[in-house]
């Protein structure tokens, strides 16, 4: 799970870098509607990156460390990988415990992932769609 989150952080670093370069090379307060996307992406990156690096990834690493100490030795045999894949497809643990969902970090992550990110992506797609249709 840590690798997935690291890749998300990397994607947002790249997104922020691209938007920052666009921001530094153009008319910041111009009439081009794409500027609202740049501003939104920069604000999102400014909030997301510190949270991901300072909160979420350290939390995941602490959980993984606790799990590793329970099992001590990691078995990466084909049989164990097959068993793990099958378990991930079939095992479900319905829970309303905040601990099972990552406590405050998990709640913040779910809010961002299921609410903020779709709104952000929809806004950018809508803005670019309107921009292209007006050309």
C-alpha cells in the first residue's frame, strides 16, 4: 500500500510542477479560463503534498511496521502470493471502527478521494471542454 501512495504523491508532484511551470510562463490573471485550473491544481497540490508526505505515508509506514512485527518473516513464495491474491478477492471485513478505516487520516483520505478529487477533475474537464468548444 505504501508504494501506491508514493506513486500518488509522485503524480501530484508532477502535476504541481507542470502547473507551476505554466503559471510562471504566462499571463497569470489573463482571460484564458484554463488559469482557473492552474490555480485550483496549485492550491490542491499545496494542501495534498504536505499532508501526503507528513501525515499519510508515515501513518501507512507505522501500520506496516506493526504488521511486519506480528509476522516477522515475509514469505514471497508463489503459493503465498496466490493465497494472498485469493484472500484479497474474497475476504471482507465489514467494519464501522474508525481504527479499521485509518482513523482521522483515513477519514481525511476518503473525503479527498471520494469528494474533492472528483470535483477537481470534473471542474478541469469542464473548463477545458468549454475552452475547446469556444475555439
